[in-house]
C-alpha cells in the first residue's frame, strides 16, 4: 500500500502524488472502501480516485533517483520495438504503453527517434501515428524522471542525452 506524500505512476495519468488515502462521501460509493486520492504532477487541476484494493489499475511506485540513474545507464542496451507491419505497429506501441514501465517508454522513444531520423533523411514526412506515440512515451518518461531527479521536465531530454553521451552519472 502506498503512503500519503509518495509519488506513484498511474498508467493513464503519469506521475502523481498520493495526497490522501480515505473513503469517499459520494453517492453509490461504498462508505468503507479506501481510495487513493492522486494529483497528477503535470495536470494540477486533475484529481484521480483509485480504490486501494483495485488491482486492475496499473499503479506502481515512481522511480527513485538511483533507479532513474540506473535506467539512464541502461538506455544504450535496451532493445528497440521495431515492427515492420504498419497495422501491427500501433498495437505493439499500445501494448508497450500498457506495461507502464520506464524501460518500455525508452524502447518506444529509441525506436521512434530512429524511424523519424531515417524518414527525414529520405525526405519523407513523419508518420502521425509515430509522432503521437513518441509524444506519449516522452511525456510519461520525462515526467517521472523529472520528479525522480529533481529537475524540470523540459530539461530531462538534455540530461539523458548528456548522460548517455558521457556515460558518467552521479
């Protein structure tokens, strides 16, 4: 069970802070059922209510700074999510996002960055599907790493690039 004040990652909402664990005083809601009250870090006007006993919702502990550094160090060795079949590609990306892991976000980003560079070098446009999944994976990954590393979200991409290029992390 998560504690009040902890950061968690909710599959559809990204990095969130547990602001409370309580029952809800709402119609048609069991009065004895506990809920996590989550505030998405990058959607401050939103509030997410997740039953504590609901194991269907992909909710996991956010990375610590040490885990974030270890992940960044592993980026060069993480496999791509290369799918030649256009129809199968979106399904594969969805499945990766559904896993709700930073490793899968990195795999999507690496793959789509390479696809983007290849298409641009051939004078081709970027495929909308690829652009959408690249943005989603970056948003989830960069949000979580920003909180773990204590840096602004917009600086995470540069931080990763510098760390991977230098291969030296604190």
